[in-house]
C-alpha cells in the first residue's frame, strides 16, 4: 500500500535507510509530501531521489522511494538512500 501523506506529516524528518537525515517535509499537496532537502546531502542522493537540477526549494517525494512512515519520520528505501 502506498503512503498517503497528510498535513500531519509536515515537519517530519526524511531519513535514508541508514538513519541519516536528507530533509524535512515542508508541505503536503494532494497526498504528495514535498521535502525541503537538508543542505548537507550530496548531489548523488538528490539525483537518486529525482531532486537535482530543478533549483526548487522543495521536491516531491516519490511514493516508491518510501520504505515506511512512523510518527516521527519518513524512512527511504535502501536502494535510493545512497548507502553502500
């Protein structure tokens, strides 16, 4: 089942499979979380998430990138997190 994001998800940390923060949910529009990337994440992680090259402040989080959603965070799938 794909996650359906709501306004309750605004402010949640978005973390990779290793638990490193890659951003924070800044808004939810039509069930899609829009993430403000952490300034320290690498371009390769941004590229894996489809967040590179647009110059936007926030980026839509693709449902297939999400492993699970908890009360505090949204965890990404291992293959998209940039881990080794």
